[in-house]
């Protein structure tokens, strides 16, 4: 295995972190102006006792303002066919436009997106500084799952699981001396 050093700067950090495959979520909440949502992959389970999750929010995020207003939010784990949902909620258009094209139901006053493979409803537990972001910790109070395959993000692009095709491509790519690409 060849190792390459990466310059310790923003560009090098982004490049290196793009090699960490993540699930894709949309964080939703309700603020003073109605529902708000954003795409996030800086999401992780934090604790089993009590049940806690953590999410990274940009400091200027409208969804963060909604979470601070309502003290609750949902983590919607996107399905493999929800790439457009992710792109919509990653955009800067007004929140009403984001939700206009996306079916959702409200659970305890928080939007839960239709078609998500899983969701968590959380109460705001803590907010910690994190550079140009904040780390929001949520206490899980309700959850559900619908099954299906997740939408993934790797190398600056959306990916999907397909273990049979992915394994074949990985083997073929190794024999050609090129890096394997995850099946799309």
C-alpha cells in the first residue's frame, strides 16, 4: 500500500476527509417561520446510556436557528433513491421551497421526511463550540425505521450500496491497478 502525505491545510483536510464514507441525512426542525431542514453527514451516535446523537451545524445555519427555537429536531436517514432530496436540502433556497417538493409528516411538531429509511426524533440536550460549526447533542425520544438501502457520500459524490456489483468491480479494479469505485 502506498502512503501519500497530505498538506495540513483546508484543501488537504477536505481531500482526506472525503475518503471517509458517510451516510446522508437531512436534519429537520420547526422554527418561528415554519419547517427548516439541511443536509448533513457530520452525524454520529454518541451514547447508549442515555441515547444521544451529535450533529455538526454551520454557525449561520437556518436549521440551527430552528433547533434553538424549538429545542427539538429529527435526523432523517436518506434512502438510496433520495439523492435529489439531499441536493434540495443542501441548497440555500428559502425553507418553504425546500419543503414544497418533499413529502413529510409531523411527529411531535418536527417534520419527518417520507421515504427516509430511518429517523430519530431528538430533544436538544447541549450545544458546544466547534470552530466554524457547533456540535449539537440530541437526546433521542422517538425513532423509527422503514428499511431499504442508504444513500452514501464518498469522494465528493453520492454513492449507493451494491455489495455484489461493488465486490466484482473492486476485484477487477485491483487487477488493473486502479482504485475501485463504489457501485452507483
